[in-house]
């Protein structure tokens, strides 16, 4: 028999019928319909939010607040010079090209070039920020750097 999409079926025992509750005495799940007896969770329409402790002060409110979170923080995608080694001499390197080549996945608030590694070819780099060591190495190789606005 040929294997076709219409002949596919799940493995034996892989799919199980859902439990039907509240369908009479003979079903084995009648009366309280597997909810136990009494209490908030046995009622219909109930919902208890995550972290609720029955009126007791919840743990996330009992613990002291710690630290500081800067809502204005900028998250830069880091690119090291060793990642730019593969570009040929005179190549233009900008955020779009870095994304196309897969060097940067999510640029976030911008791209920062760091000086880890060496670079031999003179390339023209465009990014949002650069470290001093990276700038020196690019200029030493005969390349240029241009800051682009966000």
C-alpha cells in the first residue's frame, strides 16, 4: 500500500478521548464533575490570579524591593573586529549588510563595534558606536569609520 497523506493516522494509543464530565451517574464523573466538594475552585466561573495566596499577603509583596532598572537603557548589538575579517578590501559594512550576512540577528538600539581580534583589509564601517581600540585598528588597517544616527 502506498503511503499518502490520506492514509496517515496517529500511532495506536497516541490520541485519547477527552474526559466528559457532568454527564450522569453512569459516566463515572457525575455529581461534582471531578472538582471535589465545596470551595472556591469547585464553583463555576472562578479564576484565581497567579500569586494569589487566599488573602494572605503574597510572596512578591512580602519581599523587599531591590535594585534599579533603567527604563532609558540602550541595548546595543555587539560586533567584534574578528567578525569583520571576511570582508574584502574597500567593502562597505553597515547594519543592513551585517544582518544579511548573519553576523547580527537583532540590532536592538544600534550596533557597537568592539576591538576584539585583528583586521587586515581596509574597510568602510558604518555603525552607531565604536570603541577606541576598534577605531584605532580600523584606521591602522587603512579603513574608515562613520557614526550613523539612530
